[in-house]
C-alpha cells in the first residue's frame, strides 16, 4: 500500500494476537461502531464475522485483517489507529475476553502530507 499505514499495533497487542492465533487459528478484526461493546476493536476467528459491501479493510496487524464499516471510516479516515491491549474485560464476543485483557484503539490525526498521500492512493 502507498502512503502511511492506517492501522498499527503495539508490541503488547501483537503478542496477544500471536497467543490467540495459536489457540484459534487465523484471525480478523472489525472495529465496532459503538453498539453493545462501545467502540472496541473486536477480534474473531477468520471468517466468523460476516463482512458486507460497506466494510473497508484498513490493513493488517499481526497478519490479521482489520476492517470497519464505510460509514465509520468516514469519521476515522483522518486518523491512524493503533491497536493496544490493556487489562480489563473485552467485548463479550471478542476472543481476548477470557484472557482478562481487552484490545483498545489509540489514535492520532494524520499530518496534512500523510493525508494527501492517502487521498492520492485512493485510501481516504
């Protein structure tokens, strides 16, 4: 992909992704739109979450594809998302829940130059 990465992961998140992959196989993420579990990145076995025509892939973290709905992407397209992990209860449908950990999103606004690169690449 051209331009800056739209989704990253901390070392702690990557380590948890590897543990979950060892237990469940290939994984995928979908950024929740605010229903039920707030705005948490939800982790599923690959293919367990049914994607629709309105879902956008932002990239991959730890080999797991990361998606969000197109309508939510319109709000987040100016930001780089970083998936992190903290102690606490995760989403009830997300795989990290039994680990006593939860994924969460940290974000930063892209610079004007970065955002221009994303637009030029058709990714914003």
